[in-house]
């Protein structure tokens, strides 16, 4: 097995998807990081998450980022 792969659970092969953390951590009132747009729960889950969960977290954080940028353009 390749060094960059890890087996988290039986039958759950997980690539080493890097954390989206940009080291600009600041949570808003909804506990969303203004640097990576993950929720506090997602940040805490990251190191235990499966590849599927990580991809879902990344999709959700991108959605949050796009929504926040769109809202800021309205000002």
C-alpha cells in the first residue's frame, strides 16, 4: 500500500486530502472560520474524517465562501 494512503475503517480507503486551513483562524458568530469557511465542528472532525466526508466539508466550505463574498458585494 502507498505511504500516502491510510485505512481509517475496514473497507474505507482514504487519500490524504490536505486540510484547507490557511492559518487565518477567526470564528464568526455562527462558529464559521473566516479563513477556510469550515464550521468549528468540521474543523474538529477533519483529522478523523473519511475521504467522502472531507470532500463534503470542502464543498460546504466553498459554498459558504461564495455566499459570503456575494453578500459582501451587495454592500
